[in-house]
């Protein structure tokens, strides 16, 4: 059974950091591009970062460049999202997604992914 499980969310003060994890099971992560998305209440799901299957290329939404870093460890079947300098606008549920045919130039679009995790809540508040 193919599964993605996010973890690492929580309540953090502005300026703080979090590292989110996306653990895959039931399939070989090496063949999949991974994207991280977030969704705030009342908003559409927004792509924030993505990484190719071998980790050779990454892409970020303009709103998070310089603060978010995506990485992966295929040996551990895990993808990470390091979030620094957190802002209240970063609040939302963060999801990871896996895509076997993701076009890199479109990799922040949710339409490029087949499998999704259940999400982890990130709340940035003082």
C-alpha cells in the first residue's frame, strides 16, 4: 500500500524554524518527484517546493525562496522541507505529494502529482 506520511509540524513563533519530513512506504521513492504544498483556511493549495527523483534539481515558489529548502534521502525514503524565518503567512497544512511523470517546469502545480499525504499543521504565531 503506497503511503506518504508527513510529520514535524507544530506551533512556532515568527522567526523560528521547522523541519518537515515526508516518509514514503509501499513504493520506491527513487522513481518519484516530490512536491511540498500548503493550504491555509479558505485558500487554494499552493505549491511551495519540489525536487526531482534523484535530488538533482529543486524549484521553489517565489514567496518562499531563500527561506525554504527541500532535500531528499532516497535511502531513507524520506523527503524534507526545512523552513526558516517563519512568518505568520506560512501558517497552514503542509502536504507532500509524489509524482511519477512530473514535468519539472510545472512541479509546483498539484496537478503534476498522483499520491498525497494527509498533511501536517504548521502554525506561526506569537
